[in-house]
């Protein structure tokens, strides 16, 4: 069973050399360097060198790097580094200063975790951010990461009193969080329909976004819907589709 509602979001695509000019333009902002390990000053050809390094590590199966895009521009980068097959990887990301506060990081990290757990089959994704970087910590927590520890950093750029907050996410806790998050995105009237189903014993098996096409949220249920159809206002709609499990599998 599939319950659907409109939702638009940011996209990620594999990082390649054609992204270098846009990356170079964003990465030189001093506010970005203040919370990352990016070199200061950033080399004039730093973006192309970094992308070439990522591509070389990707060929060895150690890195998967992505450009974060809105409808018109590259807004940042994200990636999985130090990948160990079926084990773990380190998540990294940054968003260009002109695009802060617009939700791009949260959405990109969500897509990257989907890739890590469903495509790569990783058992754990780790990340660490400055303890005082509350925005970045919130990005991780909004995607189901759990705080596991703190450690002392080794960067001359940051205060000796600052610590790094270490986070981790695994496939089980990510799926549980995704179910809650996706359902919470539904229009209240659609969410009410779903709550009726749950109240009479139906069960959510999986949730996804952007399937079967971009801008769609779906929820697959164990049993057929039992509720009566209701009148919905203009702009709010859903459809119920009977489909075999193979059809409802998702690909990034």
C-alpha cells in the first residue's frame, strides 16, 4: 500500500571535475573555514585537486563524494570517507555560506545515509563536529545520529577548550528515525488517515521519499487500507496502489 503527498527537496550527484569552479567559488569563504579543516588560505586550484583525490580514492572503494545541488546551483559537498566494505565510513559535508539556514545540509545528509545503508550496505556511519557548532550537530540529530562521545581536537585553528562531538548512526536506528520523520512530513489530514490505519492494527513496513518520482512521499503498509475515503481540500491528495514488494524497492 502506498500513501503519497508532494514534497520537493535538494539533490546530490557524484562529484566530478566539472564541479570544480563552483566548489572553488564557495570554499574560500572565511566563515566556512572557521568550522572545518579546510586549508586557509584555500589554494587557487584546491577544488580541482580535491576532486581528483576523491576520484582516485573512489576507484579504490575508499571514498564516495557528492555535489549538493538545488534547482540552479551547487550549494555544497558531502561524502563518505575511509569506507570499509560492510563495516563503516566517516561522513563529511559542508554548505556554502550563501546557502546556510535553508535546510540543504539536513536533506543532503539524509540522502547520503540512504546511499550508505541501502546501496553500500554499511553497518555504521560516523561523524564528528565541533561541540559548539550547534547547527551542524542539529543536522546530524535530525537524521537519526546519536551522540556517542567527545574528544579533544588537534587543530591549531580552534580554541584549546573546544571539543569534538562524535556521532554514529546504524541502519536500524536510521530506518526507525526515517519512518517517524517521513510520516511527520505528511499533511495533517493525510497523517490522520495513516493514524487511523495504525490504530486498527495496520503496520508501516517502510517509508521513502522521491519514489516513484521526485516530489513524492510514500508509506508501504502491511495490510490493505480499511478506512473510508475522505474529502480532502484542493492541493492535498493521495493514492493507494497495490504493488508487489519488488516494485516498492528504492534505488538512489
